[in-house]
C-alpha cells in the first residue's frame, strides 16, 4: 500500500506564509508613504557595492585542486645527465613517504624534462598523481610539504606547480614581463626589482626569471692593428673561426644522380680548451705565411644567458612566481606594477604572459560583457513594456543583486574571478525576473484606474507568493554548489556563492524596491496628472 502523506505540516507552512505576507504588507504600506527612502537606500547599497568591489581580491580563476601536481626541477647550466640523475633520485627518495602514506598514488620522475632532440640536460620534472579527494589532504597542503622537503637541495631548484584550470600549461601563475632596453639594462632592472621583492614580498613564492647569466662563453677580440701589419683581413679571421670551430659548406658534388654538400670543419678533439686556439692558423694575404691565430686575437671569458628572449618584438625578461596562500593574482600583479613605477625608469615596458595575461584580458572584456548584458536586457524589457521608463524601474534594482553577490564573496573569503563574474552577469537577468512580475501587474492596475500607490500595493500583494516560490527554488538549487566538494569544487563554490548572495538580497529587498521605485518614478513623471488630463480630454471630445 502506498504510504499516507503526512499533511500536518501544510497548515503550519500556510500559517507561516500568511504571517510573512501580513508583515510584508504592513511594512510595504509604511514604506510607500516615503518613496524617497528608496533613493537613500539605493545609493547606500551602490556605495557599499563599490567598496566591496575594491576590497575583494581579484584573479583569473580560483586555485583548483586538480588531483595531480608537478615538481619543476632546474639545474645549473651545463649540468650533465649523471649530475641531474643524482638529484632526481634524491628528490624521489624525499617524496616517497607521500606514496607510502597513500596520499600519492603514482610518482613519475624524469630528466631531462623535454622530449625529442635534447641539447641541455639541466632540467627535470616530477609528476605526482594524488589519491581521491576524500582520502587525502588538500593538494595545496601536500605541495607546501613538498616545497619544504626540497628547499635545502644545494645543486638544483625544485618547486611544485599545479596545472592551470584553463588550458594545459604547466606554468606559474605570475608571469611578469619587463622590456624596453638592452639586455644589460634589463638585467639591472631585474636585479632592482628582485631586491625590492625580497625586501617587501607581496606574497610571491619560488621567484624565478628566464634571463640568467650562467652560461660560460668566450668573446673573441681582434687586434686590428696587428692583423693589418701582418696582412690578415678581418674576413679571413672570421671565415677561419667559422670553418674550424663551426662548419662551412664549400661546394657540392653529384653521385649517382644525387647532389651532396661538401662541409669543412675542424677536428672536435682539438677544440676542448681555449688554449687550442694556438693550433689554428690563418694565411697572410701579403706574405702567404701561416700565422697563429692566437697572435691576432684575444679571448675574454664572460657569462651570459642561454637564450636572449623577446616578447612582442621587444627585448624582455620574464619574472615567474607562485602565489602564497591567501594571496590573489590581482593583488600580486598590482604590487609588482607599483614597484616598477616607484623603482624603475619610465622607459620600462610592462607586459604579461600565461595566466597573468589571461587575467588582464578577462578583466577588460568582462566589463564590456556586463554592460552589453544590461543593455540587451533593458532593450528586451523596453520592447515588452513598450516604454523606456518601466524597464528603468526594473534595471535600477540590478545593483541590489550585485551588492548581495559581492557581500557573499566578501564574507566567505572568495575572490572576483572568471566564475564569479559569470555569476554577476547571470544575476542581471535573474534580478530583472522578479521586477517583471511586479511592474507588469502594477502597470496593468494603474491603466485600470488605480492610483500609483494602490497599483503598487495590489501588484506586490498578488505577486508576492510567485516571487518567493521562484526565488527560493533558485536559491535551493544553487545551494549544492556552495557546499560542493571534490573535483572542481573551487569553481562551483565561487559561482554558487555569487548567485546565492545576489539572489537572496535581490529578493529580500526587491519586493520593497520594485513597488517603491514604481511609485517614485510615476510621481516624478506625473503619471496621475497626465492620466487625469487625458481622461478629461476624452470627455470633452
């Protein structure tokens, strides 16, 4: 037999709703006597929303526990495979306790880091695949432990990195580019900026850069006077160095219908030290004698970067860093921009890469998207009401939803990011939905002959239950996002909190704001006088 439904709670709910409705009607009746009060509250909420917007940290996307992280290992320039293997074995030994306690299911260790043709062996990577979310600590806690375990390695730099939520890039979130001068100037600017960061760290962890003067090189300085006396041209010296230390194609030959290059080069076994330059000779064009090249050139040892990078066709150095716990990407970039402005010359060009670039680009485009959403909703409402004024009543309550969303993010310690901004755009339409229910019916009642106050009060009374039903069904629907856990929980929480806070405040205050705004704008537009004049004109006609 089917179970009987317990209906004892239904009268209680109905009595509770009737009490709420009576209270709402009393408060609304008093509020409609002072329609200017809505302007005071509106501008107060607008100011509060602006304050909250400046207080909430901003970033591109929330830090997500992806279920796996990487450990990037960098050794000194010129490090051999055996050198790196020794350190990778040590790193593996230090991380194996995480496998033993079943927080890490797989630990993959590789050196060098890249695949294919490999010229440099001074890099490595560790891939740590984590256990299920409910069977371990947070990935950020594990990464902090790994960072502490690998901090004292003397010969390499190792730091954990979480793969980004968007894309497949394995990069640190902070990618700050400075450019505009020579590489020597860029190195000086980099040292100044790094020194300032170490003095007043804005929350950066594992600071690194891509221009490191660690690769030993030799600069060949030609004695032009000596070469001229002996009858040796600079071109001859250059071609000799090119041929003996590098290689040069001199001709081709054909064999069995195939053409082959003839390449001349020196013996690599005799080019291991700078002193081997004494074994290279160049012929004098004046006497025809062979002259040791060491009599004509001088070698200078110096250190330079393995690569000279450019960004947007400008010489550039990129500073990279992870973020400390509780530090948002927007705050870190703002601190770096302030340091550049205060301590570096005005000729420095600042740019961004990776997630930092995405954050800057998304921050600019979201404003356009938000404004476009408001305009589209306003135009749709204008077509529905066949008026420019009544849609304004509805759209003026959008700041209520924005203030609620920002308040929810602020109280729960969330950030303004791509997900929460999507929630703000959604709230534009969701907040307008409640206004349509009241304003449309109030306009209909006013056209039937009721006064502005009576039309607003009657529409609010009749539409109160539908507004509560739709609003609370939506709020209960997004509540699971707020309490989400597991994979992707960070993104769902921030979007759910924005929607929950915005819809809650828009509903609680909107049921008062919509009728009051309808009356206020109606009185400012003198709708009742215009209607009386129109009616008197009809009687005369």
